[in-house]
C-alpha cells in the first residue's frame, strides 16, 4: 500500500519492508517538505513489523543539497 506522507515523500509498506521515496519534483532537494516527510515516517519506523527501510529517490536525481 502506497501513501503520500507529504507532497515530497511517499511511503509504501511491503511485508516487513518500509519504502520511503523522495518525490520532490525539483530534484529531491532536502528542504522543508522532505524533512517534514521524514519526520512523519519516523512513526512508521517504530512499528514492530518494520524490519528494514529502503530510502530511494524518484526521477533522475536521488537527492542533493538543501533549500
């Protein structure tokens, strides 16, 4: 099941795997939207069924810098 945590991050749970996808259209810069998404995702990390986390970037750039 995939859901948007913020406009800049998606979260998907597959069995024990938590997939966090940076989905910021301007190249996944680390800014307020991404940081807000990471903070919201911390709740999911604490769940006992989470066994591994995959952080990935949508588009041609994984991530860079800050805004």
